[in-house]
C-alpha cells in the first residue's frame, strides 16, 4: 500500500522576522479548510498577530503554492 504525503499545510507566520510555523498538515482540501478555520479561531481568541495560510504542495520537490492567506489580528475593543 502506498503511503500518501500531506498535500496541504496550514502555516502561521507571526511576523516578517519570524520563520513560518506549520501548525497542521492534511491530505485533502476539505480537511485543510476545516483545520484552517479552527486554527484561525484559536489564534484570534489567543489575541495573536500575523498571517495564516493554506499552502498546497504539488510535489515534495516543488515550492508550495499559497491557496489562501488571512491576516490574523485581535479584535478591536
């Protein structure tokens, strides 16, 4: 049986100076979307700043393409 590598990564970039952090990986776009939404809510409730992305990896040797990018900022009071 062939093992599948994750095709989508959910990545958080806290700032320009900090390296991006892969917080989740998934095999399907649907799962990546659900994980992205959950992570976005978690980061917002934790009052984080940065950017959250879904990246799609076409092949292990290629650079991932950004599917969606969302700025994360705490709610204004």
